[in-house]
């Protein structure tokens, strides 16, 4: 038994493993797709271990004193677990050159600083807001992937450019780099619900009426600065034929303003489905981590205050029920897969459903407004700012950028204003 060099125990529903340390010559161990919730500490006795697969389990933490004894470990795959943090002594695992930590719940990567032989590092789909700059200084990294994180330092767009871009970002970043708040705001809603009116009124900070002939065709994008927050307003055409193009532009974590015409809203299933349900369902499919603010428009055309209160209540109750049903259905689907005879074949589907369950589309209470009144426009703007500045709701709204980025942006702006050709 001592001469065994490879052990493959994947897909066995194992919750723990004992006696493995006796296999002192083991160089490769595969424990993926099991049911570990604790990291099997016996592994620390495997001093010859070079490759360890322990992905697709439910491990939340790894104790200290495991990695320093794995001196020969060079390949470690721990993706798709529930890791919330890494052990502080992880950087003592000096021979590590491949590390996959994707699909976990990690918030910081500091324990990886100092892994001088690390060539490939994957940390996609975690909860990372910042990357340690020391990770990218004089390191051996050749491959690094971090998409699907609420990154603000460096922002996602920089990370998407790859290692070189990340390194030059940190090189340019001064000690007191300014923080900028940027939020992508999308106006959705059925045709004639008042999206463009809302969008333009918020942009101007006062009521603006939009003539029927002047309705949005396609998409209108504009930048609005308000008290240190930069809003990118995306006004979508409500006409049916454009629906199909919308999802192309809907990216992760957006702030969605869903306009609902309260005057024509009937408190029945059909009216809810057309004016609200349709949009919520699409958002759940396309950007499940966005935040939706319901805005009831055309309040001035409602009979009285009471009608507005009733309709607001109806919409909010239906939305709540819709979100709960969505969660229940996901749990049910997951349960069905898990109870199948050969459930291990459906690991990927089960994991995918679990991911979806973690995303919670957040729908904020409806705010009824009359777009023709200044006080209502002010009220809405205040409400929007309150929502987007909430750190729990928008972890990645704040970004730290080098000053040089602003200078380039300013130059482009000046060129544009100086009458440069459209393109």
C-alpha cells in the first residue's frame, strides 16, 4: 500500500477520509466531486504529494499548518467549494505553480502573496473587491483570471485586459488615488410607460416632457454626474421589436429603473405580467445580481391617492411572490437532481443551480411619481442615490483609478468637443 503513487476517489459522496496519511509515497490525490465540508487535514502527512484535486465539494475553511508541510505540492485545484478565506500560511507552499480557486466566496487573496513559483492563478466568481498589488510584482504569473468578482481595485475592465494591464494599473496607481463612483443605470419598461421622460428629467434635474414623435428608438446612452456619482444612463426603446436586443447590453450588476404606468395598470395577473413580470423574469435570467427600483409613473392621471396606494401594494406583493417562487423552483430542481439514481452525473447542473440560488435579484419598494413635478423628480433622485451608495447592495460601485486615466479621458472629451469626426 505504501508504494501507491496515485489515488482517485472522485464522485464517491465521501464526507471524510482517514488513514490516507499512511500512503507516504502518494504524488497525486483526486477527491473532487465528493461531499467534504471540512478540509481533510490528514493530507498534511503526504509530503510527496504533487497534485491535489479537491474541487466540487462544500469546504468552507482550511486550517493553518496544512500547506507548510506539503513542500512538493505544485498543482492544487479547489474550485467550486464554499471557501470564505484562505489560511495565512498558504504562501509557505513554495512549489505551487497552478492554483484554481474559482467559484468560492473569497473576499481577500493576501495569503497568496509570496508564492514565487505561481504561474497560473484562477479566482473567477468569488467576492473579491480588491487584489493585492504585491501579487503582481516580480511574480512568475503567466495566467490570471478574475472575472465575475465585484472588483473595484483594479476595476473589472482592467482585469479583463489580462496580466500586463493589471501590472501597469498597479504601477500607475499613486498612494492617494481618487475613488470614483460609477453606476450603470438602465431604464426599462413597456412602451409609453414613461422611461424616456424619466431618464431625461433625471438628466436635466427638472421635469422634461418627451413628445410622442420623440420616443427612443433603439438605445440612448448618456453620462450624468451628480454629487460625485457618475451615472451611465441607458434608455431602452420599449417597443416589442427591440426586446430581443436588450440582453446584449445588460451586463453584471446594473441598477435598473423599471417604469410602470400606474394610471393604466389594472390590478390583475395579466396586467402585472405585461408591465412588471415580463421584465423581472428577463432580469432574473440575464442579470440575476442587479438591483431593480420600481417607479410608478403617470400618478397625475390616477383618480386619487387611494388608487395609487392600492396599485403600489398590488405590484409589490406580486413581485415578492414572484421572487419567492423563483427561489422555491430552483431549490426544487436542485433536489430533483440530487435524488436521482445517478445524481453524481448531474454535479454540474446542481452546482449551477446553487450558483443561481446565491444570486438574489433585489427589487426595491415602488416609488410613485408625477414626472411633471419638480419635487417628485428631486424625491426620485434622492432615492436613487441612497440605493446606489449602499455598500451591501453595490459592492463594486466604488473604483480606484490612477490619475492618468482621468487625464486621458479629459483629453478625449476635449477632442470630442473640438469637433472631431463622429467616430
